[in-house]
């Protein structure tokens, strides 16, 4: 039986997943041009689903499309990044509060293992991977209509700049982030939504203030 052709939408979504992962992992950096021909060749797709993938990521704020010119990885100014962090500072703690009563004992143990893994990490990329899993898995115990997707979008749009902050605290030997993670785990174990919310808000605020001390992180090549 002949294999059914994959609709452009399906192929575009698949390409979008791969490109999103490449942007979040730092393979592409803010301000870098995305060569559509090279992307089509790499994914074995025609230009139509590649364009569809780029439009998907433009809607997420990860890609900037310029008519008749091309596509670039979106970059943020200091002010834009600070605003996104302030949004996250308010929305993510709210989401954690909503999830706190529903986090299982097994999930709490998993979060503790992630916190221990981050404390033992010797490289930035391992820390970032575990940190993302830690924070976002805290928010998946309850279904939300808008909030969960909004928080994940804020994470994605600021990922490159979080990497810059992480490099800094690795270089400085700052342990406060690990303390926060363990405090969050403890609050979740006690089902203390107030403490979990407050610790997370301070945690995000600290990252925002640290970012603002390093304007060089916002320079594109």
C-alpha cells in the first residue's frame, strides 16, 4: 500500500518542533538569520511547510519574519526581557499555587531529585535542562485554559537570556538558586501554597534583577 503523503500542516508542525528545540538549546542565537533553503534541505521538506513552521514560531515570539526578506531568531531588548520576566514573576507563582494541592508524593520526590541534580551539575546546559523540567513539571498537575501555555511561552522567549544569567552564577559560585529550589520542594511536600508562591516569586525576581546588571547579554551579532 502506498504511504499517504504527509499534509503540509503536519510537516510544518514537525519542523517547528525541531527548530524550536534548536533555538532553545542555543544552536540558533538571537538575531541570527534562519536560512529557509538550508532548513528545507536539512528536514527533507519543501519550502511550503518550512514557511508554515516559521509562521508558527513567529506566533510564539521566537522568530521574526520580514516580508520579502527572510526570517531571523527574535531578540529582546533589556526592557522587553524585563517586562517578560515581570509577567513571569506574577503568573508562574499563581500557576504554582493552583498546582500545589495536586502535586503527588511521587512528583515531589522527582522534583527533589531534579533539585539535587541541578546542585551537582557541572555545566550550564545540564543545569538549564534540569531547571526547565523542574519549573514546568510543577505546573502540569492541573489543566489550565491559558495560564500554563502563557508561562511556557515566557520561558521560551527568554531562554537565551536565562542561559546568560546561568553562566554568570556558575562563574560566581552563587548557591542561592539551589536554596530556592529546595525551599519550593519543601513547600510542595507540605502543600503550603503560600510559601511555594512566595519563594518562586522571589526566585524569578532575583533572575530578573541579575539580568538587568548585564546589558551585554542583549547584544546581537
